[in-house]
């Protein structure tokens, strides 16, 4: 038995090679992020130097020349602070509503029997197979016809429903034992009470996954705000960064500082809740 296990293990050379490949891949993936942070602390005259340098060192003396002034300056740029507030407002309103709607729909498709349930669910799943770009133009026309064009409501309302989130919740609710619901029904509980008091508290892993992924996606969303917004007063943070990067005067130190400001909430959320994300993906397996 021991000999069989030893033979099943990969050789030490292969393990070392796999480790080196993973470490090299991690370094390549982290390099742009590290360069972004380093550039955000550089003085304007130290960004472009004959010899590229990672640390914010003075191009004249070689001494440390890092500064936090870039972060203060980027918030002084017209529209950046407003765009940050707009992004916060969008995710604060959109994410809880989106998660609640997906949870209710997923529970209905998992537990409530009604005519055409499976067909409706199949139609919802079919929308996942459509490329998002194919639905972009119809969404724009529909949003404008409903009077929500060029507004934050136009960012929020069309994104309230996610077929994948509904699918994720449905698969999770299918794993819950039906005996719990049957006992609640005997006590006189209806579907809404069972969902609110029983199913939803048990769905914390799925709730964590959907909430965190929805926050990350909508915080970073660039394409939909780009096509629906024209008023700079309504810009979100990705659009403000794009406007800053495409300005007439090149200010890479400010662009990188703004990028760090934009990415830090996402990094913080992932680092804090990464265990919940992994646990949620594990417990929300397909049945």
C-alpha cells in the first residue's frame, strides 16, 4: 500500500518545476500592479527616466523621492471625487437588490412548483450563452425608452437581474434538505416565511459569493457606463480614470494614483472575504 502511494506521488523534480512555473506566473501577474503602486508615489519628473526604475527615486540625486501628494492631487481633479461617490452609490444600491432578487428567484425555481417552471428556467439559462455585446444595443434602446438614459438609474435597473446568480442560488437551494421545509409547513409557515427565516439564513455561502462577485464586477464595470452615460457629472470611477488617462497633458503619476484608489476596495474585499468566496464556491456545487 505504501509503495503504491509513493508511486502515485509526482516526482520531486516535477513538483519543483510546477512550483517554479506557478511562482513565475504569479510574478508576471503582480508586476503591473507593483509598477502601478510604485509610479503612484513618484514625482512627475521621475516617471520618465532614461533608465526605468521601480522605486520612486530622484532622477537627479538617486535619493528616495516618494510622495503621497499624488493621492491628494487626484482627488482635487474636477470630477474624480464625484465619480468615486457615484461608484459607491451604484454598488450600495445595486448589489443588495441584485442579490435579493437572485435569491428569491433561485428559491422559487428550486422549491416552488408552478406551470412552466422548467421552461422558464431553461430560457433564463439560455441568456447566459449569449455574448454580452449582443445584448448591449437592445439594452441601450430599452433604457432610453424607459427614460433612464444618462442617469445612475440607467446603470442600476438594467443590471438588477443576473441569470448566473439565479442559477447559482437555485443549485444551492437544491442541496438543502426538504425535511426542514416540510416541518415548517406543518407549523403553518408559507413560502415567504420559509424563504426568509429558513432558506436565506442557510444560504450564507451563496450569499457571500454572489455579493462579493457582484460588488467587484459593478465597481470595475466600464463598458455599460461608457455607452449609457454622457454627462460627466454621472461618471463612475472607471470612466473618470479613462478621462484622466486620455487628457491632453500626460500625468501618469496621477493616473496610477487614481488606479490605486480604484483598485484598493476590490483588493480589500477579496483579501478579507477570500475564505468565504472559496467556501461558497465549494458548497454551491452543482447537484
